C-alpha cells in the first residue's frame, strides 16, 4: 500500500526522521496537537481502548461517538480512518507483535469500509518519546522528537492520551477518569501477555470481553509485597514518565490476578464472552451473554 503525504507519494524505505524532515507540515501539525489543552472525557458515548486492544466503528454507530486511549508512554496509539465512509480504528500498541497486529488492524477496518467507495486511509500516530531504554525508538524509528520534552536531563512524553470524535473526525488530547467496563479484567489479560484483540462489534454495537485464558502470574505474592518504587522500576517500561495512577493500577491488577489465577468459569460462566452495550444515557450496561 503506497504512502502519500500532502498528495505526494513517499518513496520507501526511509526512516521516519527523514520523512518528517522532508515534509514540514507533519511537524507543524504535531506542534498544534501538543499545544492543545487536555480534555477530560467522560464515559458517555466513549469506547475506551486499553493496551493491546483495538476497536473499529463508523459515524453510523448510534452508541459510540468517541474512541479514546491514554497512558501511552513508550506505547503508541494508532488511529486509522477511511475518508470515504468515516470508518475509524483505534489501537494501543506496545510493540509486542507489530508484524501480526498490522494486518489485524487493516482487516478490522476493511470490514467496515465499502471497497467501492472513494476515499483514502488516513493514519495518525501518537505516543512515544526519547526514553532512556530506547524502547519507543524501536516502535517508531525515531519519530520521537515530535512528542518529547526534557526536564532536568530526563525525557518525558508530551502527549499520553488521545481521542477522536467519530462523527466529526476531530482528534484531540484527552484523559479518561473511567476506563471501563471491566478495567481490571482487561488489564489482567494484557499484563499476562494476551495478544492484540478487537473488542467491539460495530454492527451490533456491543463490546465483547473474553473469554480469556491465562496461567497464574509468576511470583504474584512477591510483587504484591514490594513497595511502590519497586513496582514502578520493574513493571514499567518508562518509570520516570508514568502517571500517578500507574502503581495503584498495577497493584490492583496484580490483586485481581491473585484472586483469579485461572479466569475460567468464575469470570466467564459457560465459557461465554461478557457483553456490554450503551444504554440510553450513553453508559455501558451488561447484557446477557450469547446462549444464556
């Protein structure tokens, strides 16, 4: 698939740094986004995407108006949008298996795109910075000067959260006080090494969670005995850049994994997915699982 910037085809391969240098509007748009204030996005009409999750929908969706994700330090949030029908995919990538994830992202978007309809695919990439461990560089090939700030010789990302309005295609900086439904369950899947998955069915307007399977988390009692500093230094890819809620979130997820060493019937009765749908107030509401 060819890459076009400002109507000009980009000859590949070349590094992202070279592409940015050859196309100044990319840096100008990054500056505009960095200059925005962070908007607090509530749960009404929101579909929140966690790490190693993707979701696809379109302006026809009567339940979802906003796709959003945050807490991206070395991770990257990718938005892919079809300009013809507005079908939009958001995913939160951590570099665990990018080669497998890209076809999954493309196929998920194509499932909502009319192949006979005119339009192009727009890609927006947010996240990463010049971290000490150089993990972000592996994911974006040195795009990071666009989202990096330095303070006391330490580097931090400028933007960690992003949202897109499905109806208007507006992209804006965002944070999310609520990351549900089933935040701990979804986080447990990611922490135990679960792969990238599509969590939303735009045709039924339902959020599908599970069924998942994981093995007992190694040394979970040991990790729960550690202080906040040890958890931050050992379970984060960027300890200096994490938000204040990172450690409480990790500790809560570890406690969840201790309680449920095997998800099984206790979390997924009958080995069926948990299904959620937005109610009239725009909030997630649990509905019956298939076949229940």
